[in-house]
C-alpha cells in the first residue's frame, strides 16, 4: 500500500530490476500498478550490473525488453548501472531529465487537493503534513479542510524540498505547517482541500480494468481494497453491466466504500485483493472514476 500511495503523484518512473536477480513478481505488479494509475513515461534501471558478467546483463536486458512489449514502457531505455561504481548513473540522470521535459504541467487552476502521506509534529512548529499537490495551489494563510474527517485548519507555513515558500502548485511535493489542528486529529490517506469545494462520497461510479493475472472472474458483488491517492478503504465492487468480469476484461462498476473518498471524475484508482496471485502480488485491477 505504501508503493501505491507513493505512485499516485508520479509522472515518470524508474523501474528498478536487479541484474543479478532478473524479473521478480513485484516487477510485474509494480508495472501494472503504474499503468493503472495512468503513468506514461519511464526508464528501466538494471541495478547491481557490477555483480554479474556483461553477457548475463545482456540476457536480463533481453528478457526485460520482452516483458515490456505491449506496456507503456515498450520503448523505454534499459540502462545497466551500478550504485557502487557509478557506472550508468550519468546516463540515468540524463534520461530522467529528458523524460521530465516531456511532461505536461498539472493544472494550477484546478481544485486544490493534497492527499496526506505523512502527519507529524515538529518542536516549535506544531502539526506538519506532507504530500504531492494533485491540483490547484495552496498559499500561506489559506484555510483548508481534511476530508473525509472535516477537520479545519489554516496553513501557517509551506516548504518545497526544504525551502520555505509562500505558495505550492500542482505537481509539487509540499510540507504544510498547519495551525488549529492537532497531530492526532489528522491521518495519512485524508485529502486536504479548500472548505466547501469537495464532498466525500461513499458511492463512486467507475470504469474498471480487471488484470489478466487474476485467477478467477470478478463476480457481480465482490469485496476488495480500493486505493485512491494515499487512502486505502474496503469496498464492495458492484458490476453494472453483467454478472462477472473475466480476467483481462473491462466493465462499468460502482464502488461502495466503507470510508468515503474525496474523488473527482478522471481520478485513477487501484484495486487489490486479499490472496496473492501465482507469481504475482494481490493487485486485481484499477481504472478511472
């Protein structure tokens, strides 16, 4: 759940595969999760390439290339590298800069939303929250509300990558120093927004993609865990256009959530089950609200 929460604000990924181990179950699952979240760009890092012979690195690179066919990383560069020797690190940095230059800016005029991934206290400052701004902007002095709890607070200070700023915009990692709310009143998974701008919902209509790695069809009423932003909640998934969804299929569904989510149309989500699939994790699918 930590990986899914972190990936929700990502535009470019590094898919790390150890050259001395090759493709692992988590490699396939993380790749699927990123695709379900709508990520479109990335680079493959073959780490620990100094631990094996060059012929073996080429063999692993060939296997990775075959795995990526039909995915959003089908044209991604596969870079052997070593954190120990530094080999390949300059190429990785250059490729990340090139990919970042292709990313469209997120909407600064959208509704302000910041899903909380950390909440803590700092001596002399009080309550501090961190997260990636999904949309809009937030400024020092703004009133905000945490959803779905409804706790109100005021932004006393903002930091972006350690620098104090007066405003943070969509796409930025931000730490907000909040007044008027205690650390214990907030929790990871809540969404900061402007008062009155969003209404959390227990029912969400969505289009679901059911992964072909699933062992059995998704029945008309199935329980699973839904991940949205940094939140995780139990849900009943109700298939709206049939009695089941076969592995690899798509369907319109209604998510009936145990805990309401502050979602908007177009938001991406991931669904995970409770039993690992063969040679895989527990991710079942995902889609768009």
